C-alpha cells in the first residue's frame, strides 16, 4: 500500500470534519513505524520540528497538489482548514451536482 493510501485510511476513521494535525496524529497511531521514521527525519532538520508536524506537512502538501481528487473534501472557511473523507455515495452526488452546475444556463 502506498503511503498516500495509508494517509487516506487514517482519515477514513473519522466520522466528521477534522483538522490536518489530528489526521496526522491518527496516522501516527495507526502506523507507529512510519511515525518513528518521521521522527528520525524531523531530528535531522535544521528547524525545530516533530514527526507529527512532518506528517501533517506531507498530508497538506498532498492536499494542495490534488492527490486525493474527490476523495477528500476541504473546508477552508475556518482556520485551520478542515477535511473529511468523502464516501462513494456522496462522491456520486457531488459529481452529479457539478455536472448540473456545468450545464446550467
């Protein structure tokens, strides 16, 4: 399983909106070996950071570049931004709404 898929698995455990740092913490709980690796990488950074911060930054980067397509919804109306996993039935509804908006006069 790719790391990005593991990030997504961690997000799926939440039932509602969640901030990226909480998502990163859950990922660390689910994959302690990857958290340990991130902690080692954080220790080698010039800036003071932690493994959780490193993971959160990677998740944020993936979100910014659109790596999750329509699997993750992003709410930027508040700070910090919140995200949630979009299950298949809701994805289909969103796609239908987007199509309607595209063809509306």
